[in-house]
C-alpha cells in the first residue's frame, strides 16, 4: 500500500514537472513571436513607459491613438498629445511612431514636462519597410517623409487593439477623444474618414485650387490601372489625416497589403505622382477605401487651416466650437502665415532641450 502511494506521488511530481516544461516552452514561443514578427517587416516596439499615477487615475477601456513624430515637427506632436490628454478623462494610450534618432529628444520632452503622466509607447519606424514601394530618389516627398506611411501599418503597431485612432501631428483636439473613438463604423468597414465635401470643411476649400475635393484631384484617370477600377472621378475624396480604424476588419481585409500593392504599382506606372494634389499617402487610401468607409462627424475634422486664404474663412466662434482642428496645407501653426496659431499656442509646451522653438513674427524666435 505504501509502495503504491509512493508511485502515485512520483507520477504526480512527474506530471507537474512536465506541465512546467510545456508552459516554459509556450512562453518562450510567445516571446519569440512578439519580438521577431518576421512576416510583418520586423516592426518592433522600441520602448514602453507607463506612468504609475496614470494607472490609478485613469481606468476603463483603453483608447489607442497613433501619431508620428518627425524630429523637425516634434513640437507639433507635443501640442497634439497635450490637447488630447487635457481635454479628456478617458484612458488614452498613445503609440508614437518615430525614427531612431528622435527617440532621446522625444523622451526628454515627455518626461521633463507636464506630459510625464501621459501613457505612451514609442515605436521605431523602419524605412526599409518601404523598399520597392516608393521612389528611390531622396529628393521626392515620399523618401523625405517616410513616417507619413506609418498609418498604413496600424495593426502591426497596435496588435492588441480592435479599434484605434490615427492623428496627423498638425492637429489640435478640443473635444473629448472618447467621442471620436465611439464613432460608429458600418459592418464590413475597416475605417471612418471625413469626406472633403462635408459641410464644415468644404468652407475652407479655396476656389481655383482645382478638384482637390474629389478623386480626379488625386489620381490619374488616364492610366489603365485606374480606369479598370471603374471609379467615378467626381467621387468625393476624404482626408486621411484623422481616421478611426476597425483593426479586426483591417486585418481580415488585408488592407495593409492592398495599400502596398498600389504603392508598388505607382512606382512602376506613376498613377498619382503628377496629379494636382501631389499627395503621397491619400491616393492608395482612396483606391482601397472607395465607397467602403464610414464617416466622421465633420466637427471632428475641421481642416484647411494651413491652406492660403482658407483658414481665414472660418469665424473664431466656429473654430472654438470645432472638436478637432487640422492645419493641413503649407502653413503650420508653429511657423508663420497660418490661421489661428494662437489656438495652437495654448497647447504647446516649450521644449526643455531648447531645440524646437515656434517661429513668431512678433518675437523673432526661430
């Protein structure tokens, strides 16, 4: 009887040991898949930093927000993040995509200012991911601004989320970002954008600027590859500087791969390089999401504040009521010539390193 009991104990111990070995192997496999991701272009998180205070102060569903951070526009990112964070009590988590040489500067700005309670993850963008998808000429806009394509890879940067918000850096959020996050996406739609013909932003389109509010302003309809799609040239375009993505649908529909296909084809056939808008990210999105996207409330994307003469068409009351302001166009609020730069100034936090200083006519700062 005693021998039988000993045998049972030995079998139990062996079983426990076996389970421990299996668990460790599974954990190692999980770590490998998380860090390597060989099929996703090796897009790896550089670092994640969570504020202990934030964990207790803000709870509930996480709202993932992705924004890119270019070195020469870092002040824009800081102002945008600050505006989102201060105008909402929601549990916002920022994924900030940047290049390796910008990380130290970005971390200094976030950790040594009142943004030190913001919850964020810094991710390094690997420009080699764009090999064969954009022009090799370093003087071209796409080669000079690789971060602008980060929005195409949303699920890779935020793999755990089912839904996420993308923001350009030249925005200021005046509303509660949770309201934007709760935008209803129709079944089967992978994203929601603000159409260029909507009542709010159409006011800012300058007459004589051409057809930049419909597809013909962004795509060359003389090209055979575009003709075959059967798209109407007069279809209203949308601005991809702000959008909400259903990442489950995005992955199921292989949106990233579709966008890459059109990028590659453009390098061979110049499908949109010589169009009036001269956009590098909008055309592939217009093709992939043609009549297959939901809409954002127009007040959540009031734009053209950086277009000559356009922003001045907005009244100060209208700008104050807007939930999100976008200085798309040539003139930025940290430089000279943009409309409503004073609104942007309210959210800007001075650079503790002194590297970034907004240009202001009355001070001569640069």
